[in-house]
């Protein structure tokens, strides 16, 4: 009996917010794949290497993280480790690995391109780029070289795919749109519970049900937490409960507002908050995607979000939730009034779970990534 071919793969992450959560989720479901031998590496925001703490490397995330990735991968190869292919969940760790990219086929997950990120402006701490500057031209050239060297590019959304084609001239045949997905085994509402209903049955006679709104976002201002807080202060929403999962809450709040700091991604505490919620609201001003929206959908919650980045591809009005324009307080209030209807919340939440199962299953994402790595490795061998 012929034994299955064993592949040696390298998985590398830049520890940036949601993409690190995706990386950790991916590792959990991929670790059970028997025909691959993998090394998993995370490049911290502040790498431990001494040279990464010295200017100019210490002053720029791309420089310090890219250098750290180069040093660690070089050490692995010097120790005798060889890889059939490598997966990178961000551009930064692969930026300075030109010779490695020539030897080892790379697959890169892309949540945003530098051109799209520049368009989101100051919310990400970026200065407006000058298209004529030599630095911007060099950055664009180096970025395009990384994309061209890759065996496959896996943008999270069509928004990103279109930028890869239009802004960087990448051939569509090497691009596969692939959502990061959500772990549907971990993120699932307890059987028998209903969105908009107390989990132990109907509210007692004469009691008025509290509608629980959940907001999840560490960057309170960028994610629009302050806008939601304004709506929470209105008299008409005093029978709502607004739960903010963030470490950066700012502003005063009334008795209907609850703040939950230090809640970790994928933690039991976070899942419990989703279980208790009736809907998730993310009025973000600038975003590339929305992993929290996938989590909410998996939990059977309707979602209310702004149409920025790739979010418009996740939320369909009247199907699994609603979208609103950025900074439109009245539109946010109007949709919250609409979502007072428990039956509507239930229907939207059920559709959201169905979408999570059909389009955003982490298991499907993991299989697709491993499939791309194997194809790239086999092509290189031939």
C-alpha cells in the first residue's frame, strides 16, 4: 500500500488584530491534517530580535517585522529545515524574503492591499501618500514583486481582489477570493435558545424584555463606538442594553450601557456575551473586513454595520442584517427601531447562520489553503 505523500509547510503570521485571530483559528483546525508537517511562526508587533529594536527598523512595523521574519526563517533553513511551500497571512513577514520566495512557493492571504489601506487614511495612523514620491513608488514596486512571486493570492473579499488586479496588475488566474471563515463548532448558539428571547423561556407576564445590543471593537473611535453611544443616550432606547467589548471605551454613559474590557478573542467570556446578545452593531468608520460579523452570524445574530471595505460583501440588507452609511446616526437609530421586532431578528439571525455554514466555514477555508499549498508544492517539484 502506497503511503500518502508528506508535505512540509511553513505558516507565518504578523500579529495584527483580526488576522492573528484568523491565524490561530487556522492552526487549530489544520493541526489535525495528517499528511502535512508544519512549522507555525508568529512575528510579534515588537519582535524580540535586538536589531529590530534599533533605528531605523524600530521605527517602522514593516521593517522590524520583515527583518525578524527573515532572521527566523534563515535560522530554520540553516538548521536543515526545508519547506515544500509557505503560507503568509500578511504582506509584512514576506516583504524581505526575496530569495526565499524564489526557492519556496508562497501562498499569501490578503485582507487589504497597501493602496486600499492608504485610502482608509488617518484611521490607521497613515499620512496621505504622495503618488509622486520615490518612497511610494519603491513601496509599490516591492509590493507588486511580492504579489507576482506568490503561487496564489487569497484576498478576503472581491474589494481586495479588484485592487490586486487594477492597482498591481496581478493575473486573475492566481487569485482566489477566500474568506478567513469562522469555527462553526466553537461559535454556535446553544440548542433551544432564540435570538430576542430569554434563554430560560418567555419573559414573565407584564415584564418588558430588554434588547441587548453587542459592540465588539478594540479601537473604539474607529469602529464607531462613540456613534453607538450617542444612540444609547436617547430616551427611546433606554429599554435597550448596550454592551461594549473594548479596552478603549471613552465618554460617560447611563445605566443602559455596560463596558467589558480585557475580553480576549475566541474566549469563553466573549462567546457568552454573543450568546446573551440579540444583535451585533459595528458602525465602523474604516475597516478592511469584519471577523466579528462572521462570529455574530455563526451565533445566529442579525448584524448592523457600515458599508466600508469588504463589509458590504458580508451583509445583505433584509437577509442577515442591514448596512448603513458611515457616521449616519439617524440611519443607525432607524435600523435599531426596526430591529425591536423579535421575529425579524430571529429570521435575520437564522439566515446569518446559514450563510456562515455555506460561505464562511473555517474548515472549508483551511482545506482550500492547504490545497493551494499542495498544488504549489507539486508544481515546484515537477
